[in-house]
């Protein structure tokens, strides 16, 4: 199976969701577009950080993601 994107937004919110998912024993992968853009020599303000999980973990992660979305 592949990766699925579960969040796009600020680094602070991505880190908060990543922590909650890891507490629920769901492995995550973070793609930091701010750092990539800076290293490439250009800026990128929208959808700065993306958070991915394995598709097979979606059933376990979905309640955590929904709770997080309702809290922001």
C-alpha cells in the first residue's frame, strides 16, 4: 500500500497532529515544503507542511484525525 496525505498546513498544527497520531501508534511522515523551498532559493507560504500516513493505518488514524480537526 502507499502513503496518503492527512494534513496540509502550518508546521505547528502538523507537529500537533503528528504527536497525536504517534501516541495512537500510527507512523507518520512529514514533508516540510518551507525548508525545501528555502534550500531551493524561493519562498512558499501556502500548504507549508504535509503529513502522510500509510493507507493501511487509516482505520486507526481516522478517529484521531477527526478529533484533531474538530479541535482547531
